[in-house]
């Protein structure tokens, strides 16, 4: 299992959080998605062989939010 941290400056409300968590957990190999609108932190636990960090970023962007992989 891999933990990937993304950052987004576009999260503003609880519905954004719920929308992202729901979409990310539907991706293959994703077991957990925690999103904070306050900090812009998106934490995802996933099987990197099934869903890459780049795929996570694309999913967030496809939903209309900016995202980038954050350094640890």
C-alpha cells in the first residue's frame, strides 16, 4: 500500500470534500481518501500498481479542482 499526499488550493466547502472522497475511493486499488478543505490536503492510501499518483491528480483535476503531489 502506498500513501500519496496531494495539495489543492481550490477546496472551499464540505461538499467539495465529500465529492473528492467519493470519487477517489471509487478508483481501483484506493482504500482510503481523506480530504481537508481547511488545509487543502488530500491523503490517499492506494495500491500503486493499480492507481498511480498521476492518476489521482487527474481524477481531482477532472472534478474541476487543481491538484499537485505534495512533498513529504
